[in-house]
């Protein structure tokens, strides 16, 4: 565990730097989220923004550590959170090829999914 991370575990939401990074940002970026007790994980901590608008979820998605976040905190709403450049957590995970870390039911559907659903139930075209 890095000194910077260990020294800040007590105050997970306090700022570590002038750019707004917190201990939870650092843990998400370095893959040390598993060392934080589950009862200290909250949606508020995971949605804290740094000066770029990135949340710890963005850092975890970028570095491939989304699998360390409690499943109940990964929702459509949290994955849709955008930074100040308009990039969502989901988009970050996809761009960095970490889609496999997003729960199956939250993954984007392939373009032909709606058409194949209608074919499956016997409709040859959409009813609208």
C-alpha cells in the first residue's frame, strides 16, 4: 500500500491534491479499492469529482478496476455519469477495452439486438 493511500484512508473524501484527487480516486486508479472496507463505500464517494470532472468510477474504468466496486453501486445512473468533457464512465470502460468488468445486464446492447428480438417473437418489422 502506498504511503499516499495509507495516510489518507481515514479521510476518503478529503482532497489529496490541488486537482481535487481524493484517496478514493487514488485507490480506484491503482487497483486498491479492495482494501477499503465495504461499509465505507458510498455512492457519494464514488461520484466525487476532481477538477476535470472525473469521478473515482472514471479512474477505475480507465485503469480496469471496475470489478473492485461493489455491484450494488454500479447502476445505469452511475455508469452514465459524465466528466467535464462529456465522457461517461461506460464510454471510458469501452474505450479502454474493459467492458467485461461491467455487469452483463448493464452492458450496451449490440446494434442488431432490437431487430433480432422482434424476429424472435415472430415480427418481421417493428410495430411502430
